[in-house]
C-alpha cells in the first residue's frame, strides 16, 4: 500500500481570500487521477501544524491576518520542522511574502517573516492588479505561468533564493522577476487558484513530494489546457 | 403649491441650478438610450455644486443601506415597508449607489421627506458625513470582486470609524456577521438583528484581535479579547420573524430564499425605527415580487425561465440554496468584465458538489473557467453558447430553467430575453 500524499492547508481561517481552495482541489485531483492516494488536512490558526505533511499550502490574506499568521507559525515551529525535513511548501500572495525574512504589515511596518526563503518584501507605490504571464526558470521544466495578481508588494531576493520566473506581462516581484524558490519551498504572486491555470506547476509539487509521476489520460487535461490556452491568447491579443 | 416646490425653494440658488441642469442631462441621457441617466445627471449636478448632496439631504430623513450582498433588494424592501408613512420616498432603485447616484435620487424627488438609499460599501464614510442619515443599515460583509473592491477588514474598520463619528445615527445591523457587528459596535444606537450568516469563510477570526472565533450555531465569541455577538432584538427563525416583544410572525414573502427573509427582517427593524408597525410593514413586503429584474420569471417557447443574479461566493451560495429541485436544469453563467471583477478566482470559493446528479449547463464569456471548476468538483455539465441552446435542453427534461449568472452575464440574458428596452 502506498503512503498517501498528505496535503496540509495552513491556516485557511487567516490565509484564504481568493479561491485558495483551488490549489488544494487541483493537487488532489491530479494525484488521484494517477492513482495516488491523498489525505487532506486543514489546520486552523488555533491548531498545531502537523510535522509529517508532504505538501504545505498557504494562501492570500489581508495585512492583519498575514501578521498574525507569521507570529503563530514562528511560535508553532511545525512548518519549519517540516521544511527542514524536505517537505514541499507552496505559497501564494500574502503567504508567499510570509516565507521571506521580512514583509510589510499593517501600515507597512516591517514584520518578521518565517525565513524559509532568502527574500524580503515591502510595499510598492502602486497596486499591481491584473493578468500576469511569466516564463519559468528552465531548470524547473514547467510551462509559462498564467495567472492573476492583486497585491502591492515588492519583493527582493537574496543570494540563496532563485526567481521562479521572468515576467513578460504584469508586475510579480517588481524587478522583472516573479516568485521565488529554494529547494522544495516555492512561492508566487499569482494569487488564489494559481495551480488551476498552471497544471505543470501542480505536477512539479507532486513530483517533489512523491517522485516520478505516471502520465495523465489526455481527456482528463483537455478542459484545463483549453482554459489555459484561452487565457494566454486573451492577454497576448489585448 | 405642492411639497415639491416647497423643498426646492429652500435650496440655495446654485443647488437649484445644479439640480435643474443635472436633471436635464439625465433626461437627455435617457432619451439617448444610455441607461436611466441617474449617474450622468448626478455627476453634472455635483460639478456645479460639490456640496449638492449635503444640501439635498438637509431636512430629510435618510436611510443608507449597505453590505456586500442584498443592497438593492433590501433598499426596495425598506422603501416598501415605509410606504405606510404616506408621501413620496426617494430611492436609487437601479443600483446607482455612489455619490452621483445618491445625489440624482434626491434631486429627482425634491418633495420626498424620506429617502432610502443603497450605498456602495466603500462610500459609507463619505455618505454618512454628507447625508447625516437617520438610519444606517449594515447587512453583511464578505469577499467580493477583489480586483477593485477594498479588502473587507479594512472596509469594516472604515465603517467603524465613520459610525463612531455619527452619534445621532441609528444603526440597524446583522449581529450574526462578526465583521458587521464589530463595525456597528462603535455606534451609539444600534438595533441588533439576528439575520443569519450562511457564508462564514470571511469570519473565522475575531475582527478585533484576530484570534480564532468560537462558534456555536449563530452564536460567536472571542475567547482572547471577549468580543462577542451582541444581544439581539429582532430574529429571523426559519420562516418566521421574532419581533422585540418575542412574538413570532410568518413572513410569507413572494421573494425566494433565506437571504431575502434575512433582508426582510432587517427592513422590518428599520420600519419600526420610523414607527411603522410590523403588520403594516410586512403586508407591503409581501407585495414585492421582483427587484430590478431579479427573480423575474420569463417564458420562452413554452419554457419558464427564472433569472437569479449573484456576484460573489456568498451570493452564489445563497442562490444555489433556492434552486428548484431536479429535474429542472440549471444554467450557470459567468463573465469577467469590469463590473463583474476581472478575476474569476472566486469560483473556487463556491462549493458546487451539491449539483452532482443534476442537469447543469454552463455559459458566459468565462465558461471554461467555470467548466474547470465543476470538473474539479466532479459535477457533469454541458457547455452552451446562448440562452436558446439552454432552452432547447431544458425543454427535453422539464419546461423550466433556472438561470444563475453574475452581473454582466445576467444583463446579457435579460437583453436576449427581451426584458430590457
């Protein structure tokens, strides 16, 4: 019997504003279609974070919940233990900023982040709202990112984090790069259900968690690929 | 000499000119077929007299109605409930709910002593200041069109500050929504209504201190800071309203669904603040059958179509609750134009699993987004490209069709069905 992939959704009570459940559902679907069993664990902010998860997910949130989440995760230590063990961490938007050493909290006062990625974030001049397209680091072997961003963050990476992608449309980190990764910890400004439009990224996370993946039957991917193509075509036409 | 002339003559000259010119512009806009003209009329009036709204509000008893969902319907219900007062009631029933829309509603009804005004959530602070309302009604607060709306905790904080600065205003607020209750608790006079909260994904944490809230049915409290659900005087209980004296009365509305029963109880609480008795007000509420085209029944080639509009996850959740039972097919339709919000991420916050086993049709400009969403919830569906294709399918299973659409998708179907001139 195969060990299930343990998907741990971290603090949906604090960090879930933009359809973040989509990432959980897509990972679950793409694993099950391959015959891989999945166990889903939702951890609220008043519960301990389990240390034995395979993939940890964090979503978006407003400034106050983001600050509270940082404080609790630092005190809890579960996510740090899991990451040190080599578990996969995937975070979007506010969750992404949390992964760094510092981010801008309420009124942009600096708040200590989790320090799982070598980067710091603050507030930019303008809110970045709209479609984003970015080309992923070739080392990761994932297709173009397409998504929606809605944030006012600016993120600068240190030498120990690599940019996830280079933006060809949209703002991302604010310096032509988008997202960051280091080992199996990966974050992006593509908010909410980022994995829905980027099934390649979903498969990368599954691969990191459980090794080489069997092919999906093509009809299982047909709609997702159509939707992805429609989005990419819509932004290149506009 | 009627009331109309009377109220106008009390306005300063430049306000009179501004309302006249604004009114003329609205008429031109209507004739040109550019909507009902309320926004352009208001904009021109405000150009000529920036304090026009305050001037027009002076001497009137104003009710502002806000919340993420149910604003338009509740505005219509409150207007109906206040009819027993007699006399004209000013209102912006077509949903023009920012400064220009409110200005236009008041300038079109110079004789109205009472005004019931739907107000965009973001505009509450400035509109409370400008109109000095007698009552502010706070319905609910949840995620909505996040690419253009402010974040909701920030909104609640702004409401809270605005109400603290308006001591003469009575607030009628939903005590079951923790974010609303936190905003309203800064006001000096509050009528608390247990209006229910179906959507809870935005209120798991205490708005005051951020701790995870304890919840027991509709009750909620924070064990960290002690912030808790206030004691209520009006209650929605199933199909009944319980009034402050503890008497239960069956609502029996023509409008469907829990959300509308909730809106109705709030309307009754507002009516009471104006001295209108429950039985009189309720009789008026029962006469409301459709609100700006919503809940309308249309017949197309022998198929009865009902149109429901919902714009965000909380609204979709409530709308899915009122769907006719199988085998009636359901057409879901989503666009992502400006007024809808250009981001469809919210679809992933709606649980569609309850549609498994039903005839589901999927339309709208972003039907692929919806299709992928339904696929993830293992809900079989069929893609359609226009309302007639949906009617064709509906006629093979039941001569009925339920349509649930977001804003511009809903308007497109209304046009296609000949419900808009």
